[in-house]
C-alpha cells in the first residue's frame, strides 16, 4: 500500500509537472501574441490618424483570415460602390478596367509604408503608447504578471538569414520575441516578465485543488485503515491475554474445590469434623470467588450493551474514604501503612455515591495488589478551582511510560509474560475512567517503574 501511494504521488507529480510546462508554453505564446497585437494596433492607429483626411481614403483596418493570420484591409470609395482590396494581386483585366484605382491604391500603400518607416522617430513617446496598448492586451488575456519593455538596436551587417532568425528567436520563456518597432533605425521591442507563477496557478487552480484533495483523502484513508489494523492487532493481543488470565482465574477455584472434595472422599476426612469443616469452608470460599468472577464478567457485558445512569447526591466523601480504608485493613494479607489527608473544608460533594466509591475502591485495591510488603498508601482529597481532586499514591512496581496510555482500556493489563502472581482481568481501571468521565471529569496517572504510581481524579463542580 505504501508503494502504491508513493506511485500515485509520483504519477500525480509527473502529471502536474507536464501541466505546468504546458501552461508555461501557453504563457509564452500569450505574451508573444499580445506584444505582436499591441505593435500592430499601435501602427494601425497611427496610420488611420495620419491618413484619415486622405482623398478617397475611408478606412484602414485589420482582420483575420480562415487560418487565423492577420490581414490588412484598405477600404476606399470609387463612384458609388465600395471596393476592398486584400490578399493576392488582381487579374490583368481588372487592372485594365480599374487602372486609375489600382494606381491610387499603390500610391496610398507606398505612402503608408513611407510613413511607418520614416515618421516613427519619437521612439520614447511611441514606447509609452505601446506600453498602454500592450497592457490592455494582457488584461484581456487575464495576465497580470509584472513586466517591462526593452528596445534594441540591431546591426544586421554580416548576418546570414539563419543566424538572423536565430538571433531574433533566441529568448527566455519569460521574454517575448524581438518584434520590429521602427524598421528605419533597426529598433526592436521586447517584453520581459517576472515569474509567470501567478498566471499558471490561476489556470491550474482547480487542477491543483482537486489533486491535493484527492491525495489528502488517500492519505487519510490509509492512515485510518492502518490505525484500524493496528488497533485490531492490539485488541487481539489484549483478548488473548484476557483469555489466559480468565482461564487461570477460573481454573484455580475449580481445582481447589476438586481437591477438597477428593480429600473428603479418599482420605477419611469425613470422620474428622475439623478437617471436614475446613474443606467445606475452602470449597465455599472458592465457589463464592468463582461466582464473583462470573458476575463481574456478566456485569461488563451488560455495561457494553447499555450505559448506566448516575444518581448524584450530596455525599460525605470523608465517610466514603474511611469505609474503603477500613474494609481493606480488615481483609488485607499485607501490612498496610495508610495515610489519608482530607483538605476539603466541607466534606460534602455532589456525586454518585456508589460509583465514585467503587472507583476509589478499585484504585486502592490496585495499589495494594501491586505494592510490596509493607504497602505505603497515600490518599488526598481537596477542592481546587471548584474542582474535586482525589489522589491515590502507592509504592508499588509502577507502570512503564509505554503502557500508561493503554491501562485504561478494557481488558488491558501490563504484560508480565506467563506470570500470574497478581489476579485480575484488566477491567478495574476502564471502569474507573468511565465513571470519572460520566461525572464530566478526567483521570491522570504519574508513574515510573519501581517508583510507584499516582492516580489523580479531577471532577469539576463537584
């Protein structure tokens, strides 16, 4: 897929480059045509102004033939009719019939030629007029690129025909050809433009936009699909880890109960009331543990289908935390060193008692399970900027930075290989995060391996 996307990029770049070159050629053609039209327009305007009072002369103007080439038309009046001469010479009979008129036309054409050659002496003024006409031509072609006009006096002595043509045509893409401006003084005019980028971008705007949009969509789709694949891979690994943990957790109470029943059957434990009671108590505890595991899994499944609602009320947070710590002190198998720091003047907060108590209890339970002996547990509650903050800090094994973003995912547990010295399914922290977010808050973790972990719950306007 990466190779495919790279190929699309290269193909698109090649296509855009060719389009850019074509637009460059179009720009060069447009500026040449504009300057040529401007020079012709300037000359025709001068001629019309010079010969407007010539006897028998009506109009001198331009037109284009079927091939698109410019042609010159002279309109004159003979008697009552109007005759237009253009292109190839008339036939001999027509010359005989209209000999005076033909002579008259030749005389007019010769005078026009002499005027264009000999009376174009004020080059500076003519260049200003040409610049105005040239600017109008460019505007009509939607070209707004800055430019400047230059004039050249060329000496043709010793020039061969081919070298003369090469010298006229040799130019940069941003320059026009050298066009004759005053033949009498061998004066040529040329326009030099700045970067044609604005003109090209204007012509290629929709092409560029569509290309960029398609490429961006392709990359976004690829990134989304890649992210989905990686997420599915990670979920598969988490699922496998969950199945391994679940199998181990379910197998332990079953094996324990089986061993107790076997002892009652085969080792005459029924004759000893004390042993019988011990084995029955073990079986009862393990079956209760098995039932709790099944209920927890069913609760998670029900939670997936339908979100539960919070029932907020005024809760004495100090009482909630004290009850949690008291319960853990009674059932703990490790030595506990507990410290509770309450910095809330009024210990009443507006939260869901049951779910928030379960969230805090999960954090305390994890702190005890993942800490050594003795357990050093610190809990702090405070109100800062109208936000309830609950800190739970321990001296446990810590959480590597790599996994700190994943510990709140359902079924995720920090990999420990095949060791199962700490029981669990990776459901507690996901539940804590969900409860905190339903209260409109956030939960953060600060931890380093072998330096313990600190969880911070922040609930606004509690």
